């Protein structure tokens, strides 16, 4: 193994986290100016934090090792022990982060059902807000997610529900792991999508193609509180400028190109329309879902994902397959993926 940047041996559509840093990104990382960020000395980390705070329209930002830690520190900075946050039943912070808010933060989640577009209805949110009474946890925060299942959360909905939440004394947090996909797909600035939120977490390690890293944005005092939780949870990094340089490179070079990933997802979806027993959810960004009929599933007792993997295509899910396009997928691989999917599913 001497190739620094080799093609993956298979077509990997499991997630947009599987990308390898490009040569240009590696060069940016190699030449990054660094210092000990725990002392606040790393100029590249500081540059990234100022850049992302400005881009998203916040006073301050904090570089984070992962989206999970970023969301956890946000929840802990908003909520104390015995407080509660209101969140979607299928939301990442609630369902896919090991229950960290409850386990590590002593924060009670109040999960609510979500519509197919990721919305929590205001009437459900309002009904979940607890009275100020010793029987109840203190309702403190609403947490939303954009994109949700690859779909862009409706801007009118966000404006309405965040304003109503503030009026009821709730703070608002956005898990914007794929916020840049949402902005590119809806042809607006990320700033427009963060309006109404007191804090936002974004990932550099998803579609933006950096190897590591997320950022949490908010007011200066909020970020100071989150900083303490980041330290306590072991997220204080030393010469982190090596990683921040990758994120800065991604912000400069990998945002507008997300449209290519979205085109590839649309091409995948279009190429599978009309296949018997396969229902395709038309993608808005880089994630395609395929719902498979019992007949299709019955033909693959070992699982459809395993059958696809035998043909060199990796994806996740079983009755509902998820295919995610990204920086390391080129048009020939989209066509090859379609070829494999048609052969295995029909
Ligand atoms: C990936 C993801 C996260 C967490 O990011 P990690 O860096 O994997 O911890 C949070 N929220 C959403 C919606 C994500 O897709």
C-alpha cells in the first residue's frame, strides 16, 4: 500500500462520510500553521472558527471532533440537569447518538413524532411543553435537523416554529450536519437556513469531504459554556490546525460542488423509477431511499444489501435501502451502481 489516494475497490454509497481527502486537501493539511489549541494558540483553528461563525451568522464557533460531540455539547450548554429537550422521534441527536444527552447530560429527551418531511407539528411541541411545576422536567430547548433524511426542512416552517418556541421560552438548536447540502439544493445561503436558531452544529466530514470535524456556532456566552463541556468530554485537541485546514479547504472548494452529488442522486433515482417492487423517494439532496416490496425482499433471504455487496455496491438498510452520493463518486460509478441495482432488484 503506497498509493496515498487510491480509488475505493467498490462503489461505496453507505454514507458521504466514506470520502478520502483529495490531494489538494492533503496539501492544505500538510502546510497548515498550527499551535496548541487547548491554549487557544492554533491560528488555523481560530481562522476556521471565525470563518464558520461568520458564514452561519453567529458571534462565535467552536471546532469539534465530531457531530455527535458537537450536538452533545450544545445540548449540555442549553440544558442543565433535570431539564428537557424536545426532539423528533427519529432525529439523530435522540436516536443515533447513544442517548448521550440523557446519559452524560442528565437531560430528559421529549421525543415527538415527525412528518415524512422531518417536521414536528407545533401543536405537538406546544402540548409537550411542561408547566412550571415540581412534577415535571423543565422544558428548555427545541432541536430540529436539516437536512432530514436528505430533505430540506421548509424555511417557512422553521421561521414559524422557532418564533413560537422562543415566545414560549424555549431555546432552539439545529443539527445541521448536512446544512450545506440544504443550502445548495435550495439555492440560498447557509445564513438564511440558520435564522431562528440559537445554535447550529455543522459537519465537515460528510458531503464536504474533510476527514474529521464539525463546528458548533452560537453566541459568545453559549460557546464559552460549550467549550467547558468539550474539554470535559475529552474533545480538547492540540495541533488541531491540521484538521481545521481540511475544513477550511472544504469550505473554499467543496460547497458548490455538492450540486454534483445531488445530480448523481437524481440520476440514481430516475434510473430506478418503474422497477417492479421498488418505490423510489425522489431525492432533494444526496440521499436516495428505495422501499422494497415483500416480493423483492423474499428473493434475497440473505438480505438485499448483502446481495448488492456481492456485486460490488455498498449501501445500508434492508426493506428501506439508503444510497448516499459524495465526492468520491463519479458518473461512471453512478451508471455502474444502476446496472448492479437493476440486476439485483429485478
Ligand atoms: C452524521 C450526523 C451527525 C453526527 O456526526 P458524527 O460526526 O458522525 O458524530 C449528527 N447529525 C446528523 C443528522 C448526522 O447525519
